[in-house]
C-alpha cells in the first residue's frame, strides 16, 4: 500500500500543483491573436530579417517567399546567411532574382568558441555596419510566415514597448508520429517556461522561440550583441535571459508562423530532442538523474499504478492519469487533434526521458549538440 501511494499519490499532488501553481501554463492562453493589435501607425520602424540557413534547400523556397511577401509598410530587408551549405541552398535563394529586399551572404567558417547558429546570426547582424534598423527579426529558414506576421509583431512590440517579441511557430503535425510527439514538445516547453510568467516583467524567468524573434536593436546592443550567446546551444532562451533585465519580453503561440520541417521517423524526433536536452540541464549528471527520476514519478508511474495497484492507490493512479490528460487538452485543441491523445502523454514522456538520456550519451561521446554534421556542445565542437 505504501509503495502504491508513493507512485499514485505523489504524482497526483504534483499534477495538482502543475495545474494550479505553475502559472496555468497548460491553458495555452498566450497567443498572438488573443488580444486586439491595431496595425495602423503613422510611422513604421525599420526591420532587417536575419535568416541563418544551413542545408535548407528543400524548404527555403517557401520560407523565403513568405518573407519577401510581407505586407510591411516600413523599410524591410531580408538578409540570408548561407552557412556553408552543400545542398544548393544559396542557389535556391538566388533563384528569387535581384531585389532590394533580399541580400545573400556567404557565411565563413565559425571561430573556436562559437556554435553554428549564433555565428550565422552574428554575421547577418554585422554584415552592414552602416545599416542600423530599429529591429532585427531572427527567423529560421524552415519557418513560413503569413503576410501580416511582421506587421503584427512590430505593432505589438511598439504598443507594449517590448525589447523581444517571440512566437512559438506551429510545428508540423500531419502524420501519426508527429501527432504523438510534436504537441508534447510544445507542452513540455511551456511547462518549463510558462509563457504567462515569462511575459511578466517582475519575474526572472525568460524564454523565447528561435524560429521567430523580433529584437529591438538597442536592446541587442545593450547585452553586447549576438557575441553574448556565442557558446549557447539553446540560443533563443539564452538571448531572452540576457534581454529581459534590459526590457520587457513576450512569447506566445501562433498560427501565423509555421514550421515546414517534418519528422518522418522516430530517429528524427530523437535528434531534435537530443541536440539540446542535456544542454538544458547544463551538462550536469545530477540534474540528469533528478530529471529522469522526476519524469518517472510525475508521468510514467501513473498508468502502471492505475493498472496494477489495488484499492485507493489504484484510484489515485487513474486520477493522476486523468489530470494529466485534462492538462494536455488545450494543446491538443491548438493542434486540432483528438482528445484521446491525452492518454498517451505518459508514454510520450517516457520516450522524451530516453531521448534526454541519449542527449547525455551523445555529449559524452563528443557528439553533443549535433546539428547537420556539427557537434557543437561545450567541449565537443
């Protein structure tokens, strides 16, 4: 009975806390369409989009077209950095022809002490020293934007005086594997970084989503530029941590920025998680052990207790599983998936726990932070 209550009652208490004491993250209320944004202004600030691109030829035509088609009234330029691609990424970009809006930069090898994406971002920012836009819009080469996305981003930033405005791009969720794994990724991220608390100026917690970040130039300069995050694998959240003391930040879900990157196999999902999971734990073996034990108790134990325990402990197991399912429903609705997927969350969490362990193993093997042929984690580059 005592063990049954440990693995049934303790997780239930944990989920009661998560539902009520974690900023109501699970409600997914922070969205770019949850409040009225007036997109008419007398003056629109200048914006330069920075697009790091490494071997993105398969998706670049759609993402780059969405940037060039922005109906932004102010001065707007797109600066694409071809990060030593070998698949013809630059050729795809050049196929758009010569235009005042698009500049293509051939990236140079990254110096020691830099991870790949920050180095590409830095080259984009520093490409034209005389060009001083009011904002830099950092967006990934596999993200497609609606034509009004930049206008709305700037309108929000100007209205609320934001130093950093970020949107969690809607990830592709079209096959069975993506249905199982992708909404959980956003759910876990928002649990770790409750968007409502991130958006409160008085709280220290900070986060951003690197696929779409609008950064005020003065705020970026105040933290020392992209150089200040040169060693970071999770560069977006690192940037948010540095900027938040300098000014307000905001993050929310969106349907206006969508990821074009699909996941056809479990190994591709594993790679996405393993690239940064151990970095999030600051490469700490103690933090890794605590995380795995915590996930086992909070997520994985409930189904086993519900099926194999007896009496009140079994009731607690079913209750915990049900609370978990309820918490997952808003995210499932956002991705337009069946509520039944809520009951799969413990098993998805088990897979993520395995991927987290794999992330540590890859780091120990000298392959930490692997992204398109580059091992970038500290000590392995």
